[in-house]
C-alpha cells in the first residue's frame, strides 16, 4: 500500500511535466461522488437485509476469489504500465502518448477489465441481489467511462488511436485470427 502512495506521488510530478490538460471529460464533484457512494452502500445494505443472499456455492466462491485476485493483479500491472498517463478522470494532456505495452497490447482498457473482474468475483464470492445490483451499476459506469475515454483519445490522438483501436479489443481479449489466415479464409489475395 505504501508503494502505491509513493507511486502516486511520483506520477503526480511526472504528470505535471506532460503539460496542461487539453481535453477533459465531465467530472463530478467530490461531494457528488461521496453522496453517490454513501447512497449506494446504504441501498445495498437495505437490499441485503430485506432480500438476503443467494445460495452459497463453494466452487463459485472459489472462482470468485480467483477472478477478484486476477482483477487486483491486472489493475496493478495496468496502473504501473500507464505511469503518469493515468488519471482518475478522463483527461488528455498536451504531451499525451499512446501506451501500447504491457496489458495495453491485449485490451485498450485493462483497468476497467480489472474492475469488472473484481465485481464478478465479488458477486460469486458473496452472491446476493445487492452485489448483483452493485456489479451491474459498476459495469454500466465502466462502459460509460470507456466510451468517454475512447471519444477523448480519438479526438486528440486521431489516426494513431484509430489504428490502435482497430488492432486491440476494448475490454475482452478475444483471440485474433492472424492476418494471413483471414485472407486465406475470406479468399482475398495477398
């Protein structure tokens, strides 16, 4: 945890060297974010108390712990790979560069994928209507934020980001058919 604090401090200084923010997406106030968080957790507690939990299944719970652990590891890897390019809000700086290494060569949004793995793992480990609602709401927020980020990056980085997006899937690392095999299957000459 202390390493994360020091990493954030180093990144803050490095982020300032990337120049001013040239594009920033909508950003809620801290008060609004806290209000949503408190309301959501209170609602989940009431829902959990009123409806209880689904049947506990040890195999599903174990799978949930594996998914949640994979989410934590992926998040750490992606965050370290981004370094000072990371921001909690959607923003692009004057000296912004496209990161295509590490987990970013597999998916365009590995931090969001990590969050989805954590949400799915949490639901499997603690199956309840409340955790299903929290996971579903989180997933909707992830899709919205990914869309905003895509729009911002395409707007600033242009063709470079468009080529990257054509090559790398957004959230799910589907296996890609190599180009020479796609041509053979489609009948397109080389």
